[in-house]
């Protein structure tokens, strides 16, 4: 299930909740060499490093906000990706990437029935 701020994805042998939004992005930027300005570039240059980091901090955020100790490390996340057999092209990674992109979409729903005003010259 994918919602705007979280996604339930089967990963590492169980259903896991990945969180999105400013909390997750804040700890991701704080703990990596990425900034929001460089994220897209770095993701294109080295998805093998950046995608596991994104996934790790997305999972970690859920534990931190509940004041729980995570039962996994960054290395576990990398192992789970490798278990998919095709690395960053594995189904859970693609589902995560899709959910992340959707969560970053700032497009607001259009109001129905509201006509745009035109200015006559």
C-alpha cells in the first residue's frame, strides 16, 4: 500500500513501513553527504549508494518517531536489496523509488468548478 507519506512494502522477508516527508528527509540529509539540491544528481551518479541510504533512513524514521531501537542496520538494508537478485532494479526498490517520487510531488488537487479568469485587452 502506498499513501502520500508512507508505503508498506515487502522487503527483507516481511512487510515494512517506509516513511516520507520532512522528518525522514531531515535525518537523511543530516546523516549523509547529500543535500536536497544534490540528491537527484547523486542518485543518478551512484544509485548503489544513495538508494540503500534513502531506504535505510526511511525505515529508521519510523522507529525513531516511536522512540524504538531499530532491529536492522544500513548493511541489512543493502543485504535485503541484494537478496532480490537484481540489486537496485529489484521490485521492493522500484516500489520504494516510486513512492518516494510520489511523496515529493507538490502538485495540489485542482479545484473543480472554478473557472480561470481571463483578462480582456
